[in-house]
C-alpha cells in the first residue's frame, strides 16, 4: 500500500521552521586582529555567522568610505538542502586602515534581502617606533654605589632621563646604562624615548638610595709604648640595624680593649647592606686624649655642670656618648650640663674649627 501524506503535519512543520528562523541570530561574532589595533597594523576582520540551510553559500564584499567600513555578507542557497542552521566563517583582509577611527557595519543578506546588521566601532591607536624597556636588578642601593639600568630592547632615536623631574645623564653602553646618585632618599626615574616622528614611550622605576651608616670613632691611648691598655669606641648614629662589625685586629664589637699603639680599621655593614670603612690611631698617652687644641674640661668629676675652656675658639660643638657609643646629647657653648643623665663615665667629643678632641668625664 502506498503511504499517505498528511498535509496538516507539513504545515505544522513549516510553521515551526519559520518561527525558528525569525528568532535566529544570523551574525554571531565580528572580531578584528590584531587587537587593540594600531594605525600601522594590517587588519584582518573575521565574521562568524549562520545560514538557514545546508545548501547555502556565503560571499563577502566590503568598501571603505571616509570613516566607515561596510562589509556585506551575501548568502545564496542554490539547489535543494535541508532547513538546518549552518554556520559559516568569513575573513576579510582590510589591510592598513587610512584613519584612526571607523564605524564598522556588517550586513548579512539572504538572496538580497537584509537579514541582520551588526555595528561596532574601531579606534586605532597611533603607531610608535619608540619603545622604552629598562629594568634594575634591585630598587634599593647604597649611597655612592653605581646602579645598572638594563636595556631590554629599547628602540629610540633620542632618549631623555629624568630623576625626580630633573634631567640626568647616565653612562650608556650597548646593553645597559650606569649611574651613581649623589643624594639619598626616593628617586623617581623616568626613561623617555622618542622616534623620528616625535612619538614617545616611557618606563618608570622608583629607586631608594640608602644613606651610609654614620660612624664616629674615639680612641684612648696606651699608658706606655709597650702597654696594651688602649681602647677604641665606635659610635653609630644612623643606618639600619643589625650591624656587622669587623675590625682589622679580628674583633667584632663596637668597643675594643687591650690595644697597643697602631692604626686600626673598622668595616661596618648595616641592615641595608651598606658599608663604611674608618681608620683610627691608638697613640701613647700625653696626658690628654687626641690633643689637637688647648682644651680643658673642669670640674671633672662633676655633679652636673662643667665648663670647657678652649684657647683657640669659642665656636665648639659637644657630643656626649655613653661607653657603648650611643650619642646622648649635643650641646654648644662653654658652660654645659650633664643634667638628666645618671651617674657614671661618659665620653665628650669636642669639635671646633681645627680640632676634634675626645675626653672622659665622670658624673658623680
């Protein structure tokens, strides 16, 4: 028996296919490469879309007018095919864009009837042949040390360096720049490069230049030429702790004792890995310690006040230290006081225009 055909089923099927097509998205995605686009880039456009039947074919045309790019996708469906959504992929080589901004309009037509329009915007960045790319191994160094700025494929016709807004001139080589900063603190470095057309690129690096530890040495003489009763005290007034102390005689403390006459060298490294080297001489006692000018301190011992008599200058600065080298007070003038300090032995560092003398004073 010949199978029968139900015309009602056919119209129901056709109704659902038509309803499905009316709700269908035909242009799925429009993308450009590279992204973001620069004015000197050769641009490729990719369109992902859908066709209504398996026998359909896609074809693309485009044109550019002023600041508009119009791309038309034409869908044709020759022959016989099933009513199934069939994806397509089209690429368009737009080349180098003649302007920096465009409206991109993509139209899809089915047998010359417009199915869908996709509108987007292209903003092309300016092309620049200048590239700044510098790095440093460490952004924290010590005052007086040279820093190396590594040159990682920097391209430029001209280069300007700024340190906190001021131009400076590092030493240049093929692969790095070298500079020694003369001040401590924060240094905001700007490396700005230009191509032949004036287009610029830049790199920013923040550096911190650490102060060197401030060390003052005091020596106390031996009582005779062959005696080993001299002392040296190192006072540190700056620098990050902990400190690494190394003396030329092998000691590793701030106060060293039982010394003979001679020159001693201190190498001190602070917590920032910044180092200083200082020398001081232990001499034979002449009644006063490191006598560089006619200076007397009296009364000594004292209960509180004392006077410094200087036959050369009245412009003196007095620093008071404990025996661990810690600075306790700074004073000026000739009539001075140990007020608010406990009883004990202290060091006086007395400085004028030509002398730097060290005395011991006792507060009773």
